[in-house]
């Protein structure tokens, strides 16, 4: 480690620099249970948030994050956001080599959060308008068809034969089925409004889904080859199992449809670790998606299927975002499509707690 050429100035110079930086800095002395250092910016942030610059009050505020850091420094989530009244404080914790101290870097991000909320609200309003336009179209078409069929029947009931009347009733029931299917899809939009993320063994999850797909009669008839590749270290994730189940089954069903015309259909389900996330990939060698269509596949009501609602992928993306997950897609026409789901990796203390719970009688 490099040393200062003027060590006699260090005792005065460094505290003065730290005192005047634009980031709040607090140094907690956990051995003596006191605040060893609190710069001007940190004091102002605490004052705006109506918080006391008191060791026990501040430790209590960040107790969960501090305990996680002390237990497992390498797995600790460095950046989090806390909401205190009307203020938002962004902070990160670090533990120097000397275990006596914990440093807290702070920043008032209230204005940033408010601007993000305004932008998010604007996007939401645009999406709502788009969704209602789709609802009007998707429900309006079968309703108009039903109305037309009933009108024709009403005027011709005494002239049509039972066979002709049955044709119209079949058409009416088919259109009613379309509306029912659409409403059922809308119900799913609200099924997982508050997903409960828990530690889950992704390898067990993949094998379970593979068995379900392999047992599907359509897969047996088409002799689709299914491969699984779980990379070591990519097993433990933090996710709502039920919601992820719905997402993956939708993606797998789409893959089955895409490979209908391929006599050598192959499906690969794999996972690999990437930094703080695990990537779950579902890859098929089906018909692929044209580039001009790829950018629209997550939009509500966009579909290329004759009887599709266009809500499956939109619902999947919504549920994943609520679980701090993301989804991406790459596709080459006539070669295949790969959907990649990014899932938060479970940290070691979470895995240990989960395994201890499973071992309890």
C-alpha cells in the first residue's frame, strides 16, 4: 500500500476532504457502539429526513443490512434505497479490513426518485391507453359478430332449418369462448400483484418442468428432443416459484408451437451464473421470429397466432419485473428462438436459512 510523502498532514488533510465531499459519510464504530465520524453532507441528509445522528438510532435503521454485511461481506447487496417519510436515501455499506468499523455512504435521491416516478407514470398512462384500445378491439370484434348472428336469427327463425340455426349458434358460442378466454387472461394479470420471492433450487425447478413437458402428449407424438444443462453454481435463486412456473410454461408452450413443422425439433433448457444473477434460457430450433416482429412481442394484444390473445408474453414480462427479474429474446428466422430470464441469485445467508428450515422436523 502506498504511503503519503507527507504523513504529518494526513491527520488533518483527510478528515477535511471527507468532511466536504458531496456524499454523506458516516463511520460506525461497532465495537464501542458510537459514531466515529459524520461529515457535513450526512448531517444535512439526516436533518432533512428528520433522523437523529445517534449510533443506536442509526444502527437500528440499517440493522438488517448491517447484520447481512457482517455475516457475509462478499454477498452483501451494496446499494439499497430506504424511504423515510417524504425523503429517499440511497446508501451503500462497506466493511474495512479492520472489523471495528462500518462505513456508510449516503445520498439524498428524493428528486431523482420523483422524476423517475413521473416518467414511470407517463409510461403507464401510455400503456393503459394502448391496453384499453386493445380491449376495445379484442372484445368488440366477437361482440359485433354475436350481435350480427343474433340479428340474423331473430329475423329468420321461422324460415331457417334446424341445421342452419345450429350453424349460427355454433358461431355465437365460439365468439363467447373468445371473450371468456380473453377475460381469463386478464384475470391472470392480477394473480401475482404481490409476488413472494423465496429461495428456490432452480435445478429442481427445471427438472420438474422438463418432466411436465416430456409427459405432454404432443411432445411424445412429435419426438421433440429435450436437453437440460444446469451449470454448477447456478442453482439457487430468489423468486416466486408459482409466478416463474407460469412464465416458463408459457414460453415452453410457445416453443412447442414454433417447432411444429420441424421433424428434428430440439429444446434446450439451461442455466448459468452471471455476477449477481442467474440466467435461465429456453432455446428452440423452431421457425424463429422475424426482426420486424421481434420488437413487438411483449406488447399487450400483439400476436401472430390465429386464436392468440397476445397477453401471454406481456403478462410474463410484467410478473418477472415484479420479481426483480428481466427477460430478453434473440431469434433467427427458420433457425430458432432463445428466451433468457435473468433471476436474482440467492445469497449465502438466505440459502443457509432456507436449508436450515428444510431440515427442521
